[in-house]
């Protein structure tokens, strides 16, 4: 146990420059994904945050969940690209970024509202969800024909589906404007968000680099959940920080086609793998 602790401490000490390089490259990216999840450390709830692109992963841990932790991670304060995330409000405080909201997340929210409706009855949330799925199908079909470009997509079809999406949200907002119950208040807030943030939800229809969902960010933090499920909470915050630094290193190496055994061997030998500058 003591030997393992010393190895992790030494390995993390050799990753300082690597982590800073990853932080800078994500901050300079055109599109990046962000997410966070709870993580028990020393019998307390802490928060793991991820920032990632197709080539780089940065995973950090902090006492806080919101802006203080995001600032400490060091990406969002200087990020000016498209930030893909769920609709959690603290992300929106970074006004220099363009925002894209996760379609998969809102589909789950819409499904929850549909499940409260009378069986067989029309539900505004169902129309909004179907319109969003149809828009995704339209975009996916275009990208399959012309990878990396949306220039040939049928503008009339897109406009019609966007109108169905918007109309459903407007009906939902009107039908729930009394907010007389907790469920109705939540439904109203969602409908208003669909209206107010339509451009952010449909960002993937105008920028081919933007994904429909935020699954990339969720994958980044999956290993921390597995680690917690298998081994329980980490005993110290420094241990959690070391775990996250090594995960950042291994995840980034994997994205560049480097096997984890090779990456770990080089790290243990004092010569951490680093990506080539392109």
C-alpha cells in the first residue's frame, strides 16, 4: 500500500507539464465537452470535473461543484470555442464561450414529462422529442453523405422540423404557465428553456463539429464512478487528485492510439508520453 502511494505521488509529480499542456490545448479547441459528477473522498462528497476534446482529456477533483471548481480546472475561464454541456446554469456564466446543450439529456427530460401524461393522449413533450430526433436523423444523413459538412442539408426540411420543435415548446409553456404543482413548474421551466435556448439545442445543425449529445464528456468520468463502485471512496483529497491526473494522462494517450501499458511504463521510467505538436 505504501509503495503504491509513493508511486502515485511520484508519477503525478512527473505529470505537471503534461497536465498543463492538456489544459492549454483544450482551452484553445474549437469545440470541447464538459461534465461533472459527485465523488466521495475522505467520507465527504467532492466533485470530479471533466473537460475534453477528441484528442485530450482533463479530469480534476474539487470540493465544489460550480464555478469555483470550473475556474480551478483552468479551461472555461479562457475558452472561446463551443462548450458542449447539459443545461446546468453555472456553465452559462462563461460568456466568452458559445454554448451547445446536450440533446440526449433533454430527451430524457421530455420523456419524463410524457410519462406523466394520460396514456394515448397527445403531449407537447412528445412532439418536441420527436421533432428533435427527426432533426438529428436529418443531420446524421447529411453528414453520412458529406462528412464534415452540412452545406447540402435541405433547409426547408430543417425549418419545418425546427418549427414543430418550437411550436411544441410554446404550447408546453402556455399549458403549464400556472405552475400550480411542482411537476408543472418543472415542465414549464423546461418548455421555457427550449424556447429561450433553441439555438443552443440546435447548434449541431449549423456546426458539423458539434455533437448532438454530450456523451463524450460522460465517458470521461465513467472510470471515476467505476473506481468508486469497486473500491469505495478515496481516503484523501491528494489521492483523488493523483488518480484524476493519471486518468487524464491515460485517457489522452488512448485517444492518440497509445496503449495504457506503454503509457504507464514510460511514466514509471520517468519519461511520460507526450503527444506530438501538430
